[in-house]
């Protein structure tokens, strides 16, 4: 994944939109396919993967904000 510099609210909004598109394309598709197949185990796994991708994205931006403030 490439590094993105966020200098203002507009940059952040664009990053969030692109990151959300990526997450939905990757994880949402797996969840939809599992639901279509009515596979409860796969639904659970895909749902967990979707939640983890969202959490990872939030931590990614939080870590970037902390780095910008000079924290380690």
C-alpha cells in the first residue's frame, strides 16, 4: 500500500473514500458470496475479515496522525 500525505480535511475525505472502496471490493465481495451460498461458517469468517479490515484502516490513519504529531 502506498503512503498518502493528508494535509487537510479534504485529503482525509478522499483517502477515506478510496480506502472504503478497496475494503468493500475485497472483503464485501467475500461476505456477499458467502451470504448468497448461505454458508454460515463462511459468513462468519467473511464478516470477521470485513471488521478486521475496517479496524486496520482506522489504526492505519491513527498511526499516521500520531507520527505527524511526533509520537512513536
